[in-house]
C-alpha cells in the first residue's frame, strides 16, 4: 500500500501541541504536522495521529534516541517511527551557523 497518511512532529521550546498543528491534504496524500515543546506533548501528538490512522510518524532532529524510544513505547510501536538525523559534518555546520 502506498503512503497516504504521514505524521511529522517538530519540537521547539515555545511550541504547544494544542496551538501548533497543520494539515496538508490532497486527493491521495495527507500530512499531519504537530509542533510540541516537550516529549510528553510529542506523545500526545503521536497518539492523536494514530486516531487519524497515520501510517508512519517522523520526529525532527530535536529529539534524542531516548525521546524516540519513549514515544515508540507510548504508542505501542503501532506504526513505524523515525527520527531525522544529521551526519557529523552537518551537525558541526548546524552548530556553527545556528550558534
């Protein structure tokens, strides 16, 4: 089955799961985006996405491996869960450019 319902969770200190949500929808694809300020809010967002039958969830690079594990456990591993990661070179660049 082709990917039709995709979830993405982005984390930043001043985002709130209730206020910061977006949907992109076409005839064949739907993307749900949730902005969160904490792992606990990410869990809520992921659980809500499951009620909307997402087929997979991706986390932004602001989440750690431990955060990913907590979220996976909270959703009982019901859908694939991934996390954006950067190479060592790109992490160095991010540190330089976003400092």
